């Protein structure tokens, strides 16, 4: 089997930590081993700290290589949150270090959304929406002059429309509308606020001093989904979220040809109260879109990119920021 | 003239500093003197710092009294932002100190919204909306068992719907929608973003690290008003803001009898693009409301409350938090 003896490395670096996987290059089989670290890579003055990432990745890979009975990695892909804007240190230091230490000849440095895309759709043209606390959509037509199209991902004050913080915030507002006797309020959501946060009057004091306000807002999204089947206001919040999510997906869909669309991230856990209006909105806004289950997660995506590099069949747009490729000669 | 020889004191304490005015008790004529301080009163562990307030108020009043050729203040009213939730130190220390130092027999401690109400409507039943960066509505029917009704004022993440930060935020979102190619975007607002903040991609980095995010958001509200006459999306943001503001006013309007409604605060400066839909919305939502110009500002309101105390004809609800009254015997 061509490349059956080669190994590839995938790394997924995000806000909750690192995952590192070693897999065979020549097949789509599961990784031979995965190492997880709950220590998120530090961001310093020069962006994401390459030394801190390497300090966790190198020992993990050496252990994985030893367990697999090999010593070299043919290709590697690192997907990291903030790669496009904060990845300078990674782009400067990872290619040489991974070549010297692990024999990596080909390295991809990818934005987390690119890794999510690769995991969800592989090298198919379309759009992937990654929706958790925030929300970002990424699409490509994989054409010869293809680019990555991005939509939203602007954070909880400027956008992330339809994401977890957006839904939770709208739910809290609807609860306080009911508390005040203003229009468009929901007594069902007000009841959920009382149970979850205590007296409504104390809510500002519990939210504004926090540094993780988006997460606090997003923590109320499941309550909105719980109320939606029997509360008109909650249902309307989710249908408006669905409209926003479909708008982001539609904005990045390829303009012609095939268009596969997948949704990934924690927001999917809200289930049918969100997903039913979302599929209806997507059909209305992007009739060509073919909705599909995400095949894998961002770590799967990083492994797929590494395998494509090893097999020399990477078709994703390489723009140096969302996706950066470097090559080293064999030693 | 009854009470013509008596003097009253009004204080307006807010985020941008202090204003202190001395006026005759028995007439509505302008204050004989006003002292302004640009030093906002500190908030400490026990709330608004009474010592810091007194340190500014006492010398100012002594100078005003001397200029007026008198030595005693019959009644005083202090309106302060945060009075209801952070006014414990003021309620504990001001009555005795002002009685001892200035001979004040009757003292009112009022939330800033109560002072704004008194300034705008005087002792008439109705609703006042104070709208600047944030938004709060306050109403009362002045009945024998009357209460203050409050609506909104929950801050930029939970409410303040229709206020300056709300309008500016919606405008920035619409600009970024156009940037992404998402639905409901405005290229006119995107152009304003470029002029005001530079490249859209840099906007998150300019907003999120700030501690005065609501003010940054509100700084874009005038651009929305400027675009509204020729941009459908901007006009829609202002009509939705108008709907929200009218909802807050309607929620606090007296349930029966007269209902005067006044709008105060910097948001009025947005002019017809906001005020025209606002008056239409208010008519639709609260047909009994009689829209009226605000007669005065919160400092005028504090003087009015002090005059009503001196003349023993205060009709506002005294609930101990929004409005707290204390009385000391004559020395």
C-alpha cells in the first residue's frame, strides 16, 4: 500500500487545551494514538507561543512514535484558534523545529476553522459553520484560484450572530422584558433566570464583573432551547438564530458547482428546536446547499490535511494565513 | 411671599461629575448660583462615598450661601447615579451632616432617574425615558399608594434596548454583515466604519480590549442616524430602536388617568431619524400618552424636589430606595 509505512501528525489547539494524534498516512483509519493536554497554549506578545506548544507536542509525539514503532513523521498539520491573526511565532519556528526533531518534511499551519472544515467535509467544496459560544462560517469552492470565504466570527458584541452567546443573551433580554412588563417578554424564560441565576435584579452584578461574559451568556442558551417547544418568544429567538446561521453559511457557499454544508460545534446540542428551523432557513436561502453530517472534528481535519500533504493531493486554498504550508528537504 | 426667604439646595451627581445649585424655595426661578465639579464622586466598598461627595458639596454650598447673603438651607435634594443600589453610605451620613453643617431640616436622596423625572415632568403623572449610552424608563401615577415603575436600564448586554450603545452596536453589526456578504448588511454603514475605525478586520481588536465598550459602541449611533435618510438598513435599526424605547415608556406609564411622557438624555440629539418613528411608536403602543418636552434637567429636578420638601407638598412615591426622605428638627 502506497505510503502505508508513513505516518502523519495532527494537532488541534484551542481554548480548552491541545490534542495530538499520530496516524498512518495512507488510509483514513483512526489514529494509532491520541494525547490530550488540558493546558491551552499561551498567547504572548508575539502571538501564540510556539515554545509553549512545542513543549507539549514534542514529548507527546515521541511517545506516540515509540508506541507505533517508528521514528519519523512524513507530514504534520497544526490547527489552532487565532492562527490567522496570532500565528506569526508558529509560522516562524514550527517548520524548522518539527523538521529537525521529528523529520517532518511538510507542515500545514491552519486556522481552527480550516481544521474544522477539513474534519467536517474533507476536500469537498462547500461551507462549514462552527458554532459554540461564538459562530464563524468558512467556505471554499476548491477551484484553481480558490479562496477561503469567511463570514462572522466577529465576537459577541459585533456579531457571532446565532451562536450560543447570541441565543443566551436574547433569552436573558426576553426574561427581563417580562420582569419589567415590556413587550416581547417571556415569563417562561424569566422563571428559568430565577432558577439559574436567582433574583433578576442581581443578574447585572453577576454578569458584568466577569471576564468570561460570552460564556455566561451562552450558558443560558440551553434554557432557551428547553423553553422553545412551549414558549413563543423562545421559539422566535431560535428561529431568528437559525436565520442568522443560515445567512453566514450562505455568504460563504461556493457561487456555483457542488455545495456541501455541515454544522459543527457545541451549539448542535440544542437539538431539534434549533436544527429544524436551521435546515428550513438554509433550504430557503441557499437552495443548492446539500446539508451533510460533519464527518469528523478538527483533530480529524488536521490529520486529513497532513495526509493530503503526504500524498501531495492537497486541494484547499493556501493563502498563507488561514492555511500556511512549508516544505523542508529530506535530511 | 411664603417661603420667599428660604433657600433650597439641589445636587446632581453623575458619571461626569457634580453640579450643585442654590435657589429660592418659594418660586420656580432659576438658581441664584450653580457650582460644577468635573470630579465624579467615588464609589467604594460601602457604595457611593458620602465623604467624597460632602468634601465637594459643603465648600460649594458655603460659597453659594455667602453670595446669596444667607446662612441656612431649608431643604435639599441629592440625585445620584446608583443611589438605589449603592446609596447606603449617603443615606447613613448625609442627613446628620447636612443638618449640622448647613441647617438642612429636610433632605431627599433620589436615584438619578427620579431627579430626571422631576426635572422633565415635575409632579405630574407619567413616564420619563432617560436615554444616552444606556436607557431606562421611570414612571408613576402619583396616586396615594403610588410606586415608581422601572423598565430596562439593564446594561448593554442584557438590555438598554434602543439606547446609544444598542443603536451603535446594531449599526456595526450591519456594516460587518455587508463586509462578509451576509444578509441584512449595509454598505453605507460599512463605509462609515472604514472612515471612523479604519479597516473592518481591525475593529474587534479596537473594541474588545477597552473597558468602556458601551461608549465605543454608542459613538457609532450618530453614523446610523446620518445614514438613515438614505439607507434602508440604518432606518430599520432606528425604527426598531424606537419600538424598544416606546416599549420601555409604555411599561411604566400609569395604568389610568393622565400620562405625560418626556424623553431626556443625549440620544435625543439623533434628531428626526429617531424621534419621528419614536413618536409614531409611542402613539401606537400607549394611545393615552401625551408626549411633552422635558421642562428641565436632573439638577432642575433636584431643586424641584427640594422645593416640594420645603413647601411640604411632595407627591412623588417615597420608597426609601429610589427616593429616600429624612427630616431633622430645627436646631
